[in-house]
């Protein structure tokens, strides 16, 4: 760091063009929104059974504490700074405009960026958990699950597929969340677009008891919950779920992320 600062100062003094590029830029301040504490109707997502048959788990009331979250998805320029600093791996594809959201990143990439951003800002940042993401999404959140007493899992899957297609609409190019499709009631942008966002949530497993309660098993954390027009569970190292790696739900068009600030 001391050498880089001296180099930058020398470049300014003697007028050598380009040497400023070697001096790392300070982490930019990001816009955030504070989401008030609330109780939400939350449905676990994963593999649930009752009497040896696959079932859709019922909704549960879940309390979510207040938290602070980025208004925009992490941009290509922001992610590129992490790559240049050695904190992140280069993405498989990048938008031409640095202000557009960074896509084609895995859960591990998003986590690495959170660690780097925390170090640069001196503040703790992390991925939101799945309940925080649902609360932040507000009216944008859609549940593709279809509760039915049908004993035919194929029919239930077809209904859920149709529900997911209705929620997501037609796929399209990744869009800049700062311009479209607008903001939700919390002032967050990009949530209704075609970029799904990584969360810290793991794929869940459990048994539905006769009284309607759930007995949870160990979560499967090699697959993570992504939030978008509907939820999907994606293997954590996948960068492009449209070509494979989606464990539950319709595959996302694109994968990006935003962070929550702790403290």
C-alpha cells in the first residue's frame, strides 16, 4: 500500500500518465435501505416428505429482525474492483456497462466479495438469509409452490412449473436495476427483473408430521436458495443456472447478489 501511494504521488509530481491506475480506489459508499422488523409467512424450500411421499411444506409464521440491505445489486464495476485487488475470481461474463449488475457469479463468488467488501469498508457485510430477502422483496416476492392433496407428484410438479412460468414471464437480457424495472415499496431496485440473487439460505429437508408441524433434518448447504420472481435452489458453485445446477424450482435466468450490513 505504501509503495502504491508513493508511486501515485510520484506520477502526479512528474506527470507520468497511467501510473494512477496502479493506486487502488477506495471502496465506494453504497446506498442502503433499513428494513423494519416484521413477521412474515414463510414456506421452507427443499425436500419434505410425509409417509414416504413428497409433500409441499405448509407456510409458517417467521419473525425477522430489522436489517440494512443494499438498494442495488452489486455492479460490475464494484465486483471488478474486488477482482483487481485479488479478493474475487473473475466472472464468466461481464456486462459492457460497469454500472450494470454483476451476473455469472456463484455463491462462493458472492461470499468472497462480501468478505472483501467488509475488509475494505471496515464494516461487516454478508449475504441476506432467505427470510430477510423475502421481507426485503415485499410485493415482488412470489411463491411458486402449489399446495395440493394430490397423491400424484407429477401433477403437483406440473402445477408448480406452470406457477413458476407465470411468475417469471419471459427471459431477457440482464438489465440495469438502477433504471428498470424500477423499485419496490422498500426502495430496492432490480428485484422484479431477471437476475436472481444469492442468499445464505441452505436447501432444507424434513418430515411433515400428522399434526402439520415440521421435523427438520440437516440442511444441505451445497445448494443455496436464490431469490427472484420465484425462489430456486442452486448448487453453490454454479454461475449460470440456465444451463444446469438448479436443484429445486425453475432455473434462474441470471445469478447476481446484494449484501446486508450487520451492526
